[in-house]
């Protein structure tokens, strides 16, 4: 018999939601993630007294299911409304983690068997079960496998075992993002919500986290545009830093950067969205989920995780 009912690869929003739903149904689950922490793009970093979100800066809710999750987090003091837009009020509430976006992922992971610092190296179908092997040579067998990593990574694990994988999805690429995290010695020029989301050739988003309300000291995250990030991706580190400093300069005013870090997201945003909230193959007990299915927003990843768990629950009901 398999050691566990389900292995989930990826501890981002989709993977954690899938695992929580399965656990609530009595389906044993292990979640592997190559990172040092759960959350994927729900990422928060501490630099001294500063706290900076450096992946997703906020979430919005357009579905009842995700609105209910946000309401639960708000009731427990974990999330709150940040604003209703940046340059103008567009009617959609922007929600943030009160202690950073990563705190929301940690809440979802609470009580689950999540193993970080475990990079999945291979997944092999062995007649009736999956054998998932990590790069430290440890392995586990599972009846069902859920892949929630970026689709190029997910499909590289299993393309030899599952011939029915849609090739157009496996070859779909993602936009890249390079971000600058900068701690300042005084307030920036960003006021109001503390953020600007004015799509341009070079900048996708910039926010002061002290104004946002999650940092004790002024600290800016600047996400470069996809085109800019692609152009500088392979540049030398000092060239990237210098170019980012030029981008952030208009937002500093009289402030100076006292410490900075660069973060590179190789699979930041899927360029295409699949037509269904997840892809599943019952013959191989395999589900592929993530924001490439539900949409390139955190809510999309959440809904994809729900769909993955519902698919597996239906399989379990039929096989009883």
C-alpha cells in the first residue's frame, strides 16, 4: 500500500488549499516544497526592522469562496482591507496580510504535513501508485499526485510517465520579474495607499510598506516590468542593481537606501490561462493545478486548489 493518500508538490496557495481540503476530508497528504518557507509568491522578507512583501502585494476577491476565506482571516486578525485601488477607486478591495502576505500562507499550512527545503527530483508511476523522490534521495509513495509548481516544472516531473499531458500547457511560459527590496532612512515620496500601479515600460508596481502598514520603517518593493526583467535577466548582479536604483530614484525624494536586496522570480506570471481550474487524469491519479489554471491572481490559485481537492474527493468516493 502507498505510504500516504496524496503527495502535493508545491506549498504555494494552490498546494496548501488542496492539502487543507483533503485533510478535512480525512485524506492523508504530504506537501513538498523546494523553498525555505511555504507560500510561493505569498512571500515576505525581514530586513532589520523592515518587513517587505516581495511577491504578491495584495489579493482581491471576486468569488464567494475566496471572500469567505478573507472574511475568516479578517475575523482572526490576520488580514484586512488595504485600499480600493491605487490611482483611482475601482470598487475592488485590496486585501493584505496584517503581518505580511506570507503570514496567510503560514496559516493555511498550520496543522499540515509540509516539508520545506525538499526539492522534488522525480515522480514515477509504478502500476498503481506514485513514487515521489526528492533531491536528497528520500522518497515516498502515494496513491495520488498533485502538482502545483509552475507548469513547466510540473510537467518535467511526469511527462515520461503520462502520455496524455496537454503539450500546449506543458510548453506555456511565464513572464519573469526582478524586484528590488530597499530599506530607507526616512519616508519615501509614496503617499495615499503608499503604492503606484501605473503600467509602464519599466515598472510594474512600487509600494512603501510603512505606508502600507506592515513595516515599522520605510521600505520599498519595486517590481520591474516583464519586458525590463527579461532584458536584464542575465545581466551581471551589479548591473541589475544599478539599473534598479535608477528605476527607484524618483520615489525616494530625500530618502537614502540603507540596505537593499534583489529578488528574481523566474516563473512570476503565466502568459496563458488554461480553460479549466485544474487538469486531471484519473487513470494515473494525477492532478495539475495552480495559477495557470485558475488565473494569474492569488484568488485564481486558491480556486484551482479547491478544484483539485474536489476532483480527488470524487475519485475517492467512486473507488470506495
